[in-house]
C-alpha cells in the first residue's frame, strides 16, 4: 500500500484465537481443598454481540490463511483469502509455517508477474486450480527476473509443503544471499572509456574491462563465487579448516567485497582507504601476506574458466592489475595492525596454536584450551575419552571447534581421568567432575558461561548449573540423558552382561577404533576416521581408565538436580543417535523447566561426524540471545561487523 506521501506500507490483517473467554469456569486447585472465594465473573455478552465482533472484521484482507480453531465461528470453517490459501488448506489440513511460506511466495510471484494465474476465478474454481495444478515457473512468464530470485519464489509456491522452505527465516536467508550476490554484479558505468593514451586514460580503460567482465558474469555470480573457493582450497588445502562447513555466509562476504571494489573503481583514494581498513580487520583472522597470492590465483583461474572465449589477454591484464592493487592495499592494512597485536590475534583465531593451560586443584590438574574472542563464553564438555591437543589434529573436529570459536570464547577441557588432565581418578562421580569444571572456570577467568555437554559430559554441566546458577548463562545438552542406564542399549548406560561385554572389548581391543558403529555409523568405515579414533582413544586414556569411566556414566542419575536448573536450556539430539537414543533427549527436555528440544537429522553421536550445519545453526540461534550484554552473536563476523572476504 502507498500512503499519501508515496511511502510504502506493508499491511497484514491476521487471524486471532480467543484463549480466555469472559465467564470461563475457574478450575479448582489440583492439590485439593476448597478454592478461594472470588467475585462472580461478569456474564458473557449476548451471542448477537459476538457475531457483531466477527462480522465487523473486513473480509478478504488476510493474506496468510489459517483454519479457525475457536468457537467464535462455526466449527470447520476455513479462514483466509481464497486466492492465497495453500493447497493443503483446501484439503482441510492444519495450517503450518509452510502454509504461510506458500502465501508469501504467491505475493512475491504476483509482484513480479503482475497477476496470479488463478486470479479472477470463483471460489470453487480457485480450489480446483490450486489443488490440481502447479504454478508455472516464474521465468517462463517473466524471463527478466534474475534466475536466483525466481528459484527462491518458485520454491515457496511448490504444491508439496515439505518441498518448500521450512520457515520465513529460511526464505529471508535465501533472499539475502540472492540480493548480495546479484547486487555485486550490478554494473553502473561511470561514463564512456577515455580514448586518450595517458596513464590516467589507461587506468580508466582497465576499469572498463573489469566492469565488462563483471557484466558478462552477472547471470553466473553464484557459480563464480563457488568456483573461487573450490580453487582456493585446492591451491591451499590447509585454509579449508579455517572456514566454516557451511560456506553460504562466506559467499555473502565475498560478494560484499566484489561490490566494494566495483563501486569504487573510479575512486582510487576511497577504494584504497577501504581496502586498508579491510586488511587491518583481517589481522584478527590470522591472515598472512602469502594468503593473498593464493587468493589472487584462485580468483583469476575461476574468472578465466567461467569467461571462456571472452577471456582475452587484455582481460587477464586488467584483472591482474586490479587485484594487485587490492592485495597491496590489504597487505598495507595488515602490516599496520601492528606486530605486537597480530600474534595474539592469530593465536585466538587459530585454535590449533592455542596453548594448553591447567587448572590446579589439591588433588588434580585439569587441562583446557581457550580459543576465540566472541561475546559469550562457551564451555564444551565432551563425554568419555578426550584429549585437548590431539583433537585439533583431526580436520572435522578442528572445523567444529573453529566454527564455535568464531563467534564465542570457546573453552575445551579434558575431564579428570582422560587426556592431559590428571589420570588418577578416572571414573570420578559427576559431582566431582562438576567441582573440577568450576575450577576450570575460575582459572580461566570465566564469570558466567554457556555450558555445552555432549553425551555423558552433560551431567557435570547440569550439576554445576543447579548448584551455582550465577555461573551458568545457559545450559545445552547434545546427545545426552538424565539417567543413561534408564535407556536400553545406551552405550554410556550399559549394565549387567552388556556392560561386561563392553568392558571386555575395551580391555582387549584398546588401540582399535572402538564403538564407531554406534558413535559414528555414517562414517564407521572411513579409513581416516578409524585411524584417528584409534589413536585418539590410545592417547586419551588407559583401557582400565576408559572402562571405569563407562561404569561411572552408567551409575549417574542427575534427575533430582534438574529441577533446580534456572538457566535457559536447550536440548539437541540427532534423531537416529545409536549411542544415546533420541527418546532419552526428549525425556531430558521434559525434566528441564522451559527447555527447548530440537531433534536434528542424522544418526551420529559424535558432533563432528555427519552434517554439523543444523547443530551449529541451532547453537548460534540459541546463544545469540544470551551473549554478554544482550548483544546477539553475529553470524557473519565475531566482532559483529561484516568482514569482506
């Protein structure tokens, strides 16, 4: 809608459900005894008044349809504007977020095409059309719509709900990525190329060549960005571990850099200033001068591949010169960051180089590492056998830690009895492990932390949160249970003959990749993982110590403590977890007051095996609301500001 001044307004008339009607009966207390006396509730208004309320609502104004569930309307009536109702609503099923996504997609489709294919039909014809036919692809009607945008809209209006985006947030993310990538390739010429032979004219001509190259690649922006990173990681495999598994955000950053350069090709002073600032920022990400050489080669190779026959010596010369200016300016900014500050920043940005520290108690020394510098302290406590130094040598585990430390101050530790911590006392009860965890927090200078426990590592986190609520900003469980032994077949809750069989396997097969068929079934036959896991177990514990820890996990029962946890809680569990069944996670969430339960796809218990993206997305969304000072954690940049590459 447009107001009188021409300003755009977005309007939505939604539907509401009356949940507390006047005159509703009061329920007596469940504890027995007489209910306290209260003044009589006012009598409900006449039915005619209720009808007047409903009929006074303008019809046909609600875009996002839904099924009525209150008794202000006749039962079973379908509410909403027929033109925008999803196919499943015509079939009488309950509205879902995907139903809203469908309606939103129709609005976007209409904005592009000018008219919906089923507009102008009567009610029954609309129902028949929507339930029997799919909308034609948007570009078949409007070929001028960018392909990436059309793909997003077409997915929103698919007839099968499960094939659409799952939520409006996913639609927003797809639109933002589309906007960033497309915007980077919008070419606005600053004027005709100069015909003079002066140095200034030659520089303008090179700029025009670069702009023309961008224009030719406009329809393949996504392919260019993807190919660039493929070439970069092929040239420098070690760099891959410094990037998150999900590269969508990195593509956005690269698109932003391309836009930055494009907008300022004819303003070299401004461009150099911006690039030097960008180089200073990259000192915090452990960027080294030699990295710019690999980036340049990857960019030019990706450009040449996609340009094909259009890639000429003049194009190569123009791009090489442009990138040389970019890299030179960023190198100057990197150097200007100061030699005294770069090493410390590199240490925090590269988890592999973080120093192992020790928290000393009267009877034990506890090993831990601190990496990252985000706005929230995140303590990761893993169950069973660990090793804080060997963990960084396995690329998938390294990537998981690097991703977590990109937006938090991550503390990873070895519990008593494993890794580099005190080996005496393996199998200590969870209460002792909670006291050890508190000692690590004190030594690391952590006042309040988000506590993330994996498997049996959740027990000490929960006990600490219950006993010291001021120290727990948030509590997160991943693949955990309140009582492991309550769930048949749980690897960390085995009792009787099953426990004896597991202990026999530990004592006789130590040095082999034990239990991977349950801990990581999707990669149990992967040779690299098997070699790493066998070595990791050998370094992390002795056979007898590992067996004692399994017995301790089976004996742990933290159910009484969970009622005293006041921190915001999140329970994550992979649906097919073969080490700890998902039913245990659902039970745990029910015991934590106000906990949010999320069942993730996959069957692996080890968090670094399988697809970590759903796990990381849930963690970032949850922890973003509990960052220090109430500042959400940015998904783009640990410092909260978008970076450029």
